[in-house]
C-alpha cells in the first residue's frame, strides 16, 4: 500500500526549504557537487537508486504512475526552491534527483539508511552530507 498522504505533506515542506548560506558561493557549490560525484557518496546514491528502480519496476502500473506523479511534484518543488535561492541549476538538479529518490522510498515504505540520512538533512535545511567534505 502506498503512503500518499504522509508524503504529500512532506513534499509541501519543500516549498519552505532554505538553502544553507554556506552554499551562497558558486565555487563552494561546485566543490560540493564534485565531492558528491566521488565515492563513497556516489556509490551509495547509485545503489539506493538501483534498488528503488527494481522495487518500482515490480509494482502495478497504476502504483508506478502514482509514485512518478509524486516524484515529479516533489522534484519540481525543490528545483524551483533551490534555483530561486542560488541560481545554480546543477545544484537544483542534484537536489531534485535526491528528492525523487527520497519520495520513492517514502511512498513505497522501504527503508534505506543512506536515503533516510539525506531526508533528515533536507528536513534540517541542509544538503546531504558528503563524507570527508568540509560541509559535513
């Protein structure tokens, strides 16, 4: 059973997300994104994404469409929020992908500690921690 009501409330919170001021410099953002593209973060992110894709692909078409609709809504919300605050399209795109992943896990009721930590970071008004970075 998909948990749509709870996830809808979480998506609504994305509209009030505030980017941490430490990401106010485009060079700092670029450094953060480079660190995300390296291990261990990238490997963990890709593994979580692969697992979620397998889960969703095994679901009924109607459920997959509902999940995609929620992911699209959340993705658009965080993208617009971050682009409006930073004008950094790459950062907004990465956050959009993160939120799609988080929503997929939340709505399917699956648990992944890496995804849960990303969710908690966003709820605290921060970006996902990149191990070993000055931003952690």
